[in-house]
C-alpha cells in the first residue's frame, strides 16, 4: 500500500494544492511556517480513518478541526488517493465552518472498502500482513530510558497501530515494550536450557542452541538497529550488577542513557518502526521487509551532519518496502541519496525539484533553499572584493583583502582565491610595463 496523491482545499494556509508522491521517498523543504507540517497532518487525519476501520468495522478517525479551515473559507476539504496492489482507493473528508452551508461532503466509502480488504485477510489467515501506518511528529524527544514497566503491553497484530497516528509517538513505550518482551524471551530460553540440562546425560547434549526461542519481534528490532546504526549492536537489558539497557557501540558496551540525544532518538525511531513491522507481519520470515507508510517531521532533528548525510539511504536499506514522507531543513538530507522526490514549499506554492544527488551543501543552500552560505555582512565584503579585482583596482582590492583577513580564517578558500587573483593581476600588469 502506498499514497499516490493528496489534494487539499482551504486547509490551513493552502487554498488548493495537489501533490503526487514517490513510492519510495518524498521530502518537503521550506522555511518555518511554509506548511510542511500541515501537509503531514492532512495525511495523518485521512489515514486515521483507515486504521480506525481496520480495527472496527464502523470506526471513526480524526476530524478536520475548525481551526484548520483557511481564513474566510466556508469549508475545508482533504482528499487522498491510495494504491494497493493494482487497485486505487480515494476518500475525502470535509469540515464546514460553523454557521455556513456547503455542497461539499465527506466520502468515506472507499476507505471502508480498503479496510474491509485487510479485515478479511487477517480473519481468514492469522499470518496475513497489515500495512504499517505511522507518524512521527517533531515532539519525539527521548529524555530518559525507563526500566520500570508502568503498563503491561500487548503484542497482538493490531496493536502495531497503537498510538501510531492519533496521539504522537511516545518512545517511552518502545523501551518499556523491549524490556517486557525480553523478559518473556529470557523465561522461554531458561525453560529450554533447563530441559536440555535435564536430558544431557541420556541424549549426550542432543539439544541444539539453534532451537532456542529467540523472539521474532525482538530479533527484528535488533537487526534494524544493527543495519541502520552501523557500529551499534546487541541492544539488551542487563540486570546485574544493576538494571540498565545497554548497547555495543563499535565493540564497547555502553549504557543507552550515555548515548547522545541524537543517537537515542534514532535508536528509538528505528526500533519503534521495526517493532511495529514485526507485530504487523507475523508471517514474514523477515518482518523488516513489510510494507508501510511512514511520515516523519524534521527527520534531521538533533542529528549531527554526519548522520543527516546518510539517513535516507540507511532508512532505505533497513526498511526496503516502506514509503517515507519526510520534512527537513537540512541540505545534507536531500543531496546524499538518489531518486528522492523533493518539493520546495514557498508561500503555499509547491515546486518539484529534480534529483539533487551529488550536489554539495552550498549548492543546495543557494539553488534550492534560497539561503546564502555565509554571514550576510561577510558575503557582501567578499563580493565587493571580487568586483574590485574584476575591475583591476589592485590597491583597493589589497585593502579589502587585508580587512577580511582580520575577520576570517587564514586558510579560507575565498580569501585564497582572492590572493591568487590579485597576484595574477599584478603579474599581468608587470608584463605590460
């Protein structure tokens, strides 16, 4: 299942906008307030109706809020088109402003049809898969790693949708889930090991360690973290000498609480996606091959540039059959992977940008994000310096260069370029005398 198209009318700041999505990665960029989050919210509202009707035949999703209706408009309307196998399903949601009438009305027949398709599949076959649908908003900070379980969690297939769209994702749940799931895994392993020990004398150790009941869902999470967070492995809960969650980072065992905020955020994000895929794909040998629609607002949040640069390809390698819809402010995110469909939002208008793979960060800042690569004052001085050189005013150029050398690093590339141009200008003048 994948999102093909979204149309929004009179929703937040958008009067009428239609967006087509890539089956792989679609990324939205734009200034703060451009409407990136509003687009993800529109999709989220529409997708809540699919989840609600998979869970319950007549379930209801989230409504459009009165505050979402564009100023002075009588109604707001959002429409989604979803592809599943070779079929297409379109449904729309309408909200009328209080005190006004409109000819527009919601049409949810097709979301019911699509939900019924999945309900029928899981009713007939316990190993049928469900598509993951999840939204990670900006408010996804991991402040601590809880080890005390406040609430026991369910591991049923439909629980993969728990809080996936409606309340924002609480990463505390991931760590609690991991602890509880690992406790169950350890109990099962202990029983097997005791059985092998009891039978050892008669069977001469005939039991095999390969028969140990490693938890499939936990295995998917561990594999996802190992693939995505290269150099990280063996996430587990240690109970002695004290209770803590640990992970191996480049061969060294660390308390997860010791990791940076960005590392904890990525571990929780990837782990949460992986556990949901494992819950929703009980019949797959590798649950990470499951399908899904994953929306992430500000994917670059709290990430070092090194992590930003490779994050799309890592997500692609870890979850190969998922559709990702992302927003970002980072030029590194959108220039480091091939075949990324990128949109620029500006004044409620959407511009599609061709593949940016291979461009350096400065090119993306200038050409796509309309942002100078330097401090405005310094850039103005550099521009004036180059103009002096261009017009052959060697003396003034030297003065300007001297002033900039007091402000910038001696090995600045633009200053080095200016020195060479001035020297070349002096050599040419000497030849002409």
